[in-house]
C-alpha cells in the first residue's frame, strides 16, 4: 500500500479494487470477491477462462504493486447442457 492507503480501512481498499475490476475493460468482472488483510490482497470467485483469471491478477498488481496478490479464482466453463433438464 502507498503511504496514503495505509490510513485507509482495508474494506475501503477492497471496495476500490472491486470497482476497478468491474470497470476495467480488460476484466469487467463483477462476480469476484476481493479481501485485503495487511499487505495482502486475496481475490476469489469464478470466471469463464484462464485469460480472464490472469487479467484479474494483472489489474490488481498494477493497482497495488507493493502488495502481495493471492489469486484463488476458479475457472468455470459455461457450455451447452449435456443432458435434458426434466421439470416437474
């Protein structure tokens, strides 16, 4: 964190980073969670591709280069259904 950010509560930093991930055209992700603890940033959730997962980390590292980023984002492929869904 920069000297200015050290006095900012962690939840505010996390909210700023979440908004950044949602608004950055490289990521545009709203479904990920960001947690800040001390000098560490944890990002988790589900994305559709390995590229999107990597971009999340790139954007976070650019935003907070002096913090450690832990990327726990899972890749969930969204494809056509393989079975018929029976509605009762």
